[in-house]
C-alpha cells in the first residue's frame, strides 16, 4: 500500500515552454502533498506544500508564479513549471502524507526535467 | 525545524552490520524521527520511524536514546543493493501537514 506515482517520469522541453507534472496517491487519500526539487549530487529541497482545495504554501525563494501548484482532489496534485529555462532542469519529486495519523510520507518516483 | 547532522559517507562490506548515527540536538517534544533511503534517480523510500527507545521492522532498527538528541539507524547484514543515500529527518505536524527538511544524507557504499 501507500503508493505515489508521478507522470511523466522524464520530460525534455524547449526553453520558454511550460511543463506539467502530475503526482497521484494511488491507494490512499492525501490532503497534503509536497513538492521537492533535487539537483545532481544534492539533497532534496522542499519547494512547496500543496493542500487540497486551497492555495499552496511556497518555501522562501520559490517563485509561486513560476511553479504553479494545483491540488484539485485528494489524490492528485500538479506542478506546472511555466516558461521553463535551462536552470529549471532538475529532478522533481512529490510526496504525500496519508491522513491516517501517521507521520510518514510516501514519495513518488520523481520526474526528470531537462530544458534545452 | 530541527536540523540534522549525519556523516557524509560510509563504506562497508557485504554481510556486515552498518550503523548510521544522526544528531538532532534541537529536536522538539512532538517531533518524530524518520529515516529514508534513496537510490539514484528515484524518490526516497521510507525505512523506519520512531519517537523514543527502539523500533525494529523487517529491514532496520532505530535506536533513540532518552534525550532524543541523536538516533542510530542499524542495517543488519548489508548487501550490495543497500548502497544508497540515507536521510535522517525530524518533523513536526503543522495543521495536518508534516513539513520535512532533508539534510545532506549519508552515502553508504557496500562492497564485496
């Protein structure tokens, strides 16, 4: 149980275009999902907290107008990288927390974004 | 959020027990301690979680002293497939969302 999926697993796009990444909790409901970014050889950096039915909460230094987050249902959150640039190339990972009272989070497999 | 400190890397051999210690001096009363494993180009995988004393599951044990300022992840009889980065995190629930901060992690390399 507790499976989180991401789509696509990897994407290549041209500079200036927008890319949408989906994060789904497959066998549980998640009122809260998180989006992370990970550059090569570095740790995960939390970008934002996605709350179902409300606006996302962004970490300091993360542009909310560039990284649009929508959490329209209890099993789906999307991250849209708008007007992508090569420096946005990274590994994007989402996680979801079951509402069962536990403190563990379950992570998706990640999405490799390459902007050319 | 409590900051964690771990060794950057560790080396071991197959069949040995590996203990990775994490320091979290500023842990709060309601913080839990969670360990994750991450392979290259994959999302982190939950290993074990605890609050105090000892927790054991099918893959690892977690030892937490009474003052909770540190914790030790113990991996029994490691194999090559245990080569990965291991992250120690402490987190507190905030209005239903558990905001986690990843530190540098420990790169474990297991050799024959």
